[in-house]
C-alpha cells in the first residue's frame, strides 16, 4: 500500500496572502490618517544573520506600503544612546512599531531596552504589558512567531478546540506565548522541555505538536502520533562533511512526513509568517492608535 504523505503547510504562500490583505487595509486607511504606517527596526553591529533579517523586513514593508524608519548602529553604541533613540521613536507620530533586532552585542541589555518601548508600539509583542494582555485574553500586540503559527492553523482550517496540543520549548519568545494562544483557542495544552520525563510519550500524545527547541532533527517519526499536525519553529544551520551549510528545523522532515497529517517545512514554513505578523502588528497599531 502506498504511504500517505503529510499535507504541506506553506507559510510562504500564506505570508504572501497576508501582505496583499495588509496592502488593501493601508490603501483604505491612509487617506483618513494622512500618512502611511511606520516601522522602526533598530540593529546594532554587523551580525550577518541579523542584517539579512532586517533587509527582508524592509523589503516586506515596501511591498505593503509601510514606511521604514530603520536605524543601523555601530557595535560600540551604548545603552544610553539606544534608550535615547527609543524615547524619540516613542514620541514620533510617524512611527507605529519599534523593534530591536536580536541578538545584541554583549555589553547591551536587551530586556531593559525592550521595557523602554511604548507597549502600543511593541510590534514584537514581548513587552510585559502585551504578554499580560495575552494572559488576560485582552486585545493587544501578539508575539509574532506564535501569532504566525496560529494564523497558519487557521488558514488550513485545523480544529483546535479540545485537541491535545504539545509545545516543545518554554521560551518567552515562542513557547510560553504559544501555549497561551492555544489555550485561548480551547486546546488542551502541555508544555514540555529539556527537564521533562519521557518526552517521547508526551510528544506522541499530541494532536498538534509545535517544536521550538533549536536542536536539529530532534523529532523523528517515532515521536509523532499518526495524522498529527507538526509545526516546526526551529531554525538550525547545519554543515555537511563537504562544508556545505543549510537550514533545518527541529523535526526530521523526511522521516516524519509519512506519519504526520500536516507538516511545516524549514525553510518556508513558520519563518515567513513571523515577518508577516510583524507587519500585521504594525498595521494593527496604526489602525487602533492612529492620531
């Protein structure tokens, strides 16, 4: 009998659809507000990965009609200088969203900088006030990556109510807000992590398995419940014996694609959605907090 292959969850295609939707919203609102939405991405230093991410965000902004107020600072920039820039952007009426690109050089305190951002311009959704709004199920800016995962599940009409959802990873960036969003959608949620006992049994119980651990090929077919939805948030760069590098997720795609019902690829799954939801948050801030 021929093996069934999981249906691919195409984040790149859905991200493109979101950009088209946001372009239409901006075209409708701009005559009323009198300006386009504005996003400021602050980058410090010369990390090549960060530079690539920032370029992709700026391209995406241009595609939908968001003005970029990005600033690139030398590595030796001080904490006080960055806090001063954030304060100026907080009061700049052209700017609806502010994001500090991570990682930062070691001498800078990323958490303190995040706390300086006006919560209503925190388009990463990581300010304590926005995380508190999520806990209380109040409207607000949502963490981009888990927000993107929820949009993917919605687009593919994957039912969540009453389902067993397992989140591997407990970071403030993905794991914790992901679990809260799934709870909001009436899933039954388990968070597993490096100290969890019998990870295999926990993972195999999942109707929806979301992994955000950062360990290449951690999840294979033996950890997947047949027909489960597998969402791979992990992005890991691996190098083969010939020195060629490529991106892989936490999930061994080749072994799991014949067991899962739905699966996201890496790259092309969750990654494009993170950028799309950053734009979504910026437009949300633009529309709700317009002056």
